[in-house]
């Protein structure tokens, strides 16, 4: 089962992940705050924090001096967690640049280090520049991520994700809390293409930032009811996916043969 664990919170057995998605998008040269390239997107949603509590668990009372991180009543006030690069903004982390294009064949076993903030960056924390936003105990902050991809079967990957959290909603900008998550057999959603680009311009970006552009095919959104219907070319499977906050009409989909 896909789960996320917040170290030393009131639920040592973690929380069920009810939705997880993995996609990508391009950032263009004119987006000065970020390097141009291909960026991965991850979107994670949990069940309610207390979903697995029994009646006996619900009767437990927090000590009056218990801090927010250890208090069930505080966690339950915020219901569940969303950790995402796309829910509130179009963020993500760089996986392919002009100097170092993304190579799908190298993804198995690869680990990405994301937002390894320097002392100066911590002193002048700017959450607009981090890869992920998080709703945890309010709108908080995440950084110091390590994200590993391991091939599971066919085109699916297991993702092991660790990071640190700061309760900025409560005024604490120190990344003192840890989390880790394991997500099994995730399929890549595809690379979203901005509406303002022509097909030719989109292919030029693909060739610029991806080592094996021949592994991708541009397809139009077949959406009829608010869901993207994407075709896995190798298996001819239709996948129903949540519409992201930043909808696109076209996607580069992997032609996922044995190499990926």
C-alpha cells in the first residue's frame, strides 16, 4: 500500500496515499526565476489523518503541553495532507536541461536531490522558489528532498521520497520535521505542452531537453468530461487521470518499450 510517514507524529504507522501522480512540463527561457528545461511534477494526497483510528484511539486525549506536531487534535483540524508541485503553482524539479538532457534510459535507480537549501537560502526563505508546496498543518513548507525512481515492471516505477518540513503556517521556518513516502508501480502521465506553442515548437523543446525524443509522441487531449484520457502506446491502455490545476490540450507520451 502506498503510504507516507511523518516521523514522530501521532500515527507511527503512517497515512494512506489516496492519489499520486507523476508528470512533467517544460519551463521556457523567459521564465527567468528558473532554469529552462524539463521539470518533473509529483502530486500526493493522503487520506484523513485519523482514517485508521479505532474507537479506543479516538478517546485518547492529548496532554495540554503537547506541541502541535505531536497533538492529534491539531492534525485532525487540518484533515489531510497535499504535497504537490502543481496544486497551487506550476513548480517541479529540473531533470533535463540543454547542457544535460533528460535520458529516460537512465531513470532506473536514479536519485534526485531537490531544494538542498544553503544557509543563506534558509535565512532568506523564499517559498516561491521551492519545488513543492505542502498543506500539512496549514500551508507549510518542504525542502531537502531525495527522490529515487526504481523500475517496478514494464513502464511502471516505484518512487521513494524523503524530505523535511517546516511548520511555517505556525510561524516556524526551521525544517525540523522529517517525512518519507513509498509509492509503488507509478506510470508516467506525460509531458504537458503549453497551449501557446505550435506542435513544431513543442518538438523543438523536446529535442532540446530530452536525449531520446523518439521515445515520445505528441497527442491531443481527448478530454470530454474533465478527465484526461491518455493512451499507453505499448500496452494500449487508457488511463483516467485527474485534471491538473494547469490544464494542457497536448501531451508528449512515452512510447514505452523495453528501454523505459
